[in-house]
C-alpha cells in the first residue's frame, strides 16, 4: 500500500477500536488490582519459564465459592475480575491478561513483542536480526520457504492467540520508530455470547530509518474465532491472517571510513554512501486456519468432575500462500555481472495445505493420549525452467507428505510428562521427529526439568531450489542434499531462590548453511555477496548453550541478570556464535503521586564477546557464514523510565546511550552499523468495557 495511506489506515483502525468499545460496552472497567514491583509467573511445561507477557491462570488461587445463600452465589457469578480475561495459545495453554509493569515488560516492548536477548537488531525497525544464540530443539517439522532473516516478525499459525473474555477488551501498543513513522499493534476481542469469541488485530508500522534507502513497513492483519457448545462436546477455533512485510535494501556501507572515522560531515547518517539505492524485498502471506474437535464420549462421575474420561476426534486444517520478492531496477556488481534480465524481479512462491485427523483419549489416571494422520501438500515454484551449462534447474518442487504421529501428556503427583512423535510414511521432505519432556516439582519454589529432541528433515526450500535473474543465484540441490539430523538434550533447574539455570547440548549432522565462495580479490572488489550459495557440512557440529537468569532485590532496588555461555565444536567453521552474552538491568521501583502511578527507572547493560558475525544477503533474505572479520565486543547501554497508571504502561528509553562517547565500531552485521543514540517512547494500553 502506498506510504501516504498508512497514517490514514492506522487512524481509521484506532477509531474503529474506540467506537467498538463504546458500542459493545457492558460494564465499567475491572476493579484495580494492587501491584507489586514484579509478578512471578507460574511454571510452565517448558524450559523457557519466564518469558510470557501474561499470567498463568493457575498462578492465582481461585476465590472460594459461597454456598450459604443463593443471592450471594448469583452476585459472585455476575462479578468480573482479571482472571476472566483469558488468552489461549495454539497449544491450548491458558493465561490471563497481565497489566502489571515489570522489567520483563521492558524487555518485550519491541517490534517482536518478545525478549530479544539472543538477537542483535539492525539499525532500523523491521530489518533483520542477527542471532547471538541458537536453539535446535524447536525446529518446525516441515521445511519453509526460506528468507529466514525476513521472518522474525511474521505470524506463524503457532503465534496466533485466541481469547475468552466476559466483556470487550482492547489492547493498544504504540511506539515511535526511526524518522517519519510510528508503530501500532492493536487488538479488539469480544464474546458474542458466553461460548463464542471473536478478535480482530492489526500490527503495522512505517520507519524511514536514519540511513538512506532503508525504509521499512509492515501490515499484518489477524482475525480469530472460537466456539464451544454448552455441553462442551464440540469445540471450534480458527483464524485468518494476511501479512505484508517490505523494506528497502541498501547493502550497507560503501565506504566504512565514513562511519568509523567519526567525521563531522557524516554525523548525519543520511549523508553516508551506501552500496545500492534501488533494491527492495518483500514477504507476502495469507493463511486460513481451522481446528475443531468432537467428544464421542464425555463421562463425568458427577458435576464437579473436572477431569472426565473422554474420547474425541479432531481435525486441523490450514491453507497458506506465501511469496518472497526481490526487485532491483538496475544491475549491481554486488550480486554479479551480466544478469539474465534487467530490471531484476525474483519471485519465489509457496502454497501449502495441511490436514490432520486425530483421535484422543483422556483419563485422569492414564493421562491424555492421541494418535494422528497428517497430509501435507506443498507447491514451491518459480515462473520458468532454467537451462544452464551445469544442467536443467526445475521451476518447482511439488508433492505431498503423509505423516503418522502421536502424543502423550500426564501429571502424576509432582511429575509432569509430555511427549510427541511423528514419522513420515510417504514423502521426501521429512523423516521423523521425537520430543519428550519431564518436569518434577521438588517443592513450592523449586523444579527440575529435562527434555529430549530428535528430528530428521530436509532444509528449507530455498536451499533446495532457487532461481534469480542474477546468474550466480540459481541452483537445485534436491539430489545432493540429505536430511538434517538433529539430536538435542536439555536440563533445567528453576528455583524461586536461586534463579533459572538451563543447559542444552545439540549435535547436528548434515548441517546446512549459506556461505560465499568469493576469492580474496573478489572480496576486495566488494563482490563477496555475489557468490553466496547453500552448502551442507559433512562433519558433525556440536553446540552447547548454558543460560542463567536471576533477579536480586533489595528494598526498592533490583538487579536482573541474564548470562549465556556457548561453545561450538566443528571440523569446519560453519556455525559462528559469541561465547558469552550478558544483560544486566539495575533499576528502582516505587509508587509515586500518592500511589496514582507506579514508576520503574534504571539502566540496562548488554554485551557479547567478539566473533565472526554472520553477514547478510538482501537478495536471498538470509544470513551467511563469513570468517574474515570479527565484530562485537562492545557494550550497549540503555536508560529507561517506565510508568504504570491504571491499565496503561508508559515506556521511555534512551537507546545505546554510550554511542555518544564511544568509538563507532558497533555493527549488527558486516557492513551494517547498529543504531546510534536515540530516544524513543510509547505505551501499552488495556481497555476493559
């Protein structure tokens, strides 16, 4: 959509949400809740226990029912509290809306709306994130289109939430961007009836950026619905998502001395020369999702039985189309000489349809056991077949995968068990996947955790087949690449007194990566990017990650610490990661203005050791391995003042404050400087009608 319409679209959506609140209003806002400096989340069935922007339903004791009077029962039934505003994830985890202000809320107040501790953002919002940490235990079963560097902000089906609310609820997030733009994330959810919920959400922004030719803009629309019958036998949920993410690509600095010499003429970053001025890439996706289940048997001992014996059949369906574009009006030597066509118009498309039928048995003693059969149809394609001197490059990969699977969950006293398995019966893209997790609660404040992951699957589609108007970016590896085989084991100790300690060890066979084959002479000519291709490592790659989190408190002061250590052993240098990453936040919290406002202010220090940071290729939308230049080893210092007034959280941050007096040696990737000092502000506002 043209830039001039973005502001009008944001304004219209905001007005729609506010009008909807007035029209659908049912009662006053929920009663105010006494706030502390922070709130402890309930332990979840995962090692990432404290990364949620919500509170688990079971983390607060339910109020006892009054039985002495029918009048009191009716009054209690009609009352509405914060526990009644529920968020349900794709996996069925239920949390409640959390309007508290904690240091974790500061960590997730960003474009991704999640903690970016293991990521290094580029200078402008909506640009790629370089990875400072890796986890190989949560790999999707089916290959995806690729362009991974363009996908951090993309909503997969697992990222879409569903809601159950007694009255309409709106959440608005606003944040300033970098020059001529704003960021808005708006949500409206309401229950049409007690059992039928709907939500409408829009996430969009525009940011010109401090450097030229790096404008970014997004528009991501989602609508969800969920329904359950009165007797609870039939449940239905679904969503529609339409997303567009586009950005200008500059290729980074043409002359590093303009940035690193810190000359007065180039303090205005718009004056710095960049590699190219006419390139754009874009992700466009549409998805339709439906999931429903019917209980054939729903045997309850009595009306108070919350864990009845059930036998249910289910069906999950999704259809998604996705497109990745790279366009350039003129040829540039950074991607190679003598292209097939000019202007450059590369376009990869992927259409997938997924159907899964399942049968599930649930019993209080035996737990929850399910079996499933899935059919995955895919069509990844380009416009034409390409004939080269090396051979014919097909224009599509098309087929279907038939997968059988099962899962199990059970709680036996203090022990919680969960596992799943998938095995491909028909198909060439996937092999198998096995996940198992156990959590043992030692006591009220301490838990032990462990998990195992084993998987085998082909790499993403752009590793297997790619076509471009640039001659160097055409390949087909379907006959030469093998399945990536991953084995991972995780352990964790979560303690209210001692913090959260987790460790993950992974081994990877046939690890697949992008790298450049450019010679030193070609690199000197600025042509390293032109020779980037996919490769598969023949040796085994071993990765160890240990992470520790702990918050120390004294009166109104607190120190939040997160430290990560990584070690990689490999025959060839194909996986580069910093050895140490640390983030430390020292802050002060207090009620002010006669407790009308809750205030948090402090400083966050982040640092990672220098290493061969991955380079970025805008044509592929991918990072690639480089072993010529070490980057990192510099601190990032942010000063923040956050406040909470009723259900509104206000955020003000001076980002990268130390860049004012430090040397300009800070990069997000080779040739791409990190952002300079900037002050940004915004808010998150929950409205309950």
